[in-house]
C-alpha cells in the first residue's frame, strides 16, 4: 500500500514493461560452474569445481581473450598464520565483485571466506587473497563499496562483517551477528 497516494502499490507503479532475454553467445566452461559474475559490459568471471577462476573478454559476440586462474596459485594470507597454502581440492563456491573497490570476495569449498585484490585488474599471477579471520562454513559474501565492508554469511546463520583497512591491508572485524 502506498501511503502517499492511498492506493495499492501495484497501481501507483503502473505497468512494468516485459523484458525479452536472448542468448547472443554461449561459452563452454568444460566443467561445472560454481559462480558467475559480470565485471564490466564485456568482462565476466566464473568459477569451477576444479579450482579455476576463468575470465572472459568479448566484443560483438567474439571472445577476445580468456584468462584462467588456478586458485592454488593465488598467494593466500591468513592473518593468524601469516601465509596459507590452500589444499589442492578446494574451489570457489561463490564470488562477488565490486567495481568501485576493484576487489572480489569469495567463499571457498573448505568453508573459508577471503577477499581478492590485484594490482593489474586480476591478470594471472597478480591476485592476492586475504582470508577472513574466524570465518568457518562460509556460504555467501557481499561487498559494500561505500563503507568498504566485506560480509560473509555462514551455514550456521552467523554474519561476519569486516572493514577493509588500507593502512595494513587487513580485514578488521566490524560486526558479528549471531546465528541460530
């Protein structure tokens, strides 16, 4: 109900035009995709169960370039352990990208959460991953670019909200919401 017009909300909005979606290009990943996100109008990332983060550039329906990142090659940092070598069988289960901050947040199949940064727009060999402290059983993530926040939701219902600290490059816990 719209209090301004004293009418049902659907009448105050009017009709919503229909949207027609049409496939213009099909990209064969060659394996199961776990997450997909668009970075720009002609660039997308998708992640696979083999631990790859694939990046595709296209123009007018033609793939111009594709980069493949193997997450076992990422430099991971765990604030508690100083460095971290991921197990060989982990992969990204979800990926969220912020164009404004040029970072991505990811959840991994081992339940950890991390944020990814790069000094060269995520070109292979330039990606650094910082693991979020005390995040276990992470299922999803989100980025708030206005306040430089990275949030991780867990299978237990907890939410961990971190603020990016650009002075030391760490994720500092800002809020923790209790689960069930």
